C-alpha cells in the first residue's frame, strides 16, 4: 500500500496510512453531523480546533500514565496516532443529566448525578448506535469481560482528570464520549478524540443560562448559532490551562 493512502473516512476524520505500519495519520475535518448524520453541516476551523484540543488532552493524560493512541501533531488538523483496532463501543461518561439520558429517563436537564454514570453504546451507524448492556457486549463478543472492566476503570479515571482540567478552564464537564482501541500487543489505548464534538461543556460562569453556557456541539445540533466561537473559546481556555500547568 502506498504511503498516505486513505484507509478510512469517518464523519469527522480521515485516516491515512504512513510509511510506518504502526502509525496512522488522522486528518480532522470541518464537517459536522448530528443525529446519525441526518443533519449535516460544516463548522469553520473545527478540524484544527478539535485536533489541537484533543492533542493537548491526550498529552496531559499520557503524563498521568493513561495510554492513548496519540503520537504527535505536525499540522494543526493532523494527528499521528498509533494503529489500533477500534473496540466498537462508544463509552459515555455522564456527570450531569443531559441529552439522551434526559430523553430516555425523564431526569430533568442539569440534574447533578450522585456518581458518574458509565454507559456503553454499540458503535454501529446502521443500528443507530443503540445502548448496550454488559451482557449484550459479551453476547456480541465486542469485548472480553476483563476488557469491559478495564475500559470502565479507564473511563472513570479519565473523567476525574477531565473534570479537574476543565474546572481550571471555568468549564463544567457535563458528559463525554470515549473510544478505545487495541494495539498490536492487545493493549487498550484511548483513541479517537476528546473535543467539543464529543463532550458537553458548559461555561461555569453562565451556568444558569441554558443558551450562553453551551460551549460544544449542541450549538450545532440544536441550531443555537455561534458554533465556531464556542469551539474557539474552549480552545483558548484549554491552551491557557495547559500553559499555566507547565509554568
Ligand atoms: P447523548 O446524550 O446524545 O447520548 O450524548 C452523550 C455524549 O456523547 C455527549 O457528550 C455527546 C457525545 N456523543 C458523541 O460524541 N457522538 C455521538 O454520536 C453521540 C450520540 C454523542
Ligand atoms: N455522531 C453523531 C452522528 O452520527 C453526531 C453527534 O450527535 O455527535 O452524526
């Protein structure tokens, strides 16, 4: 296969091969989709912003000992990543009730959860990413029991880090989605991205204003406007927090 041939195109990223079979190149796109791609659009500068935000968060996590697929980022919208086989489970961690949790349980938006809720969704667009149970994961052989345990432990550890990190950005981490992959040694690595596309992020200083507080993809999903500004605001605050941390 030639160097930099396109291996896969997803909704938000294109994955290319590199000269090293263990390393892939993820190209972050400005394309935005919602509701299983029924809604499509573009967010100017999103590719750059999400790639930079994700790179910084992966680097911070690595420094805490969490293994990720991040290698480096040589261009603003490109991340070199370790080649992994993605576990077809979307792991959602929730601290505050929002989105599908409210729709499916009737919990009022903004309810603080007594403890983080870890949920699994089947990464399968044809089926509409349905909610999984542990037994369904084992039934479908999407992961082994010990892998489900490790992923749950990692998701909670990542949540603890992200809550604190975003607090320093004056941002409340409502919920987020993670994906994990297996490397050639069957090690579980955090993969995909952590960005305003995959997190619900509320501006803590506007906590009681249901419009102004939203600094994430819900602005696109719900046609709230000021989408680019929200992503830019998250990027600025993340960069400042990382800089302050390193000084
Ligand atoms: P949900 O409330 O719609 O289930 O979303 C929970 C979190 O997961 C939220 O932070 C957005 C994120 N998410 C994704 O990253 N990709 C998706 O396809 C969906 C549905 C949610
Ligand atoms: N991943 C969703 C889609 O399939 C987008 C989202 O709601 O985050 O379009």
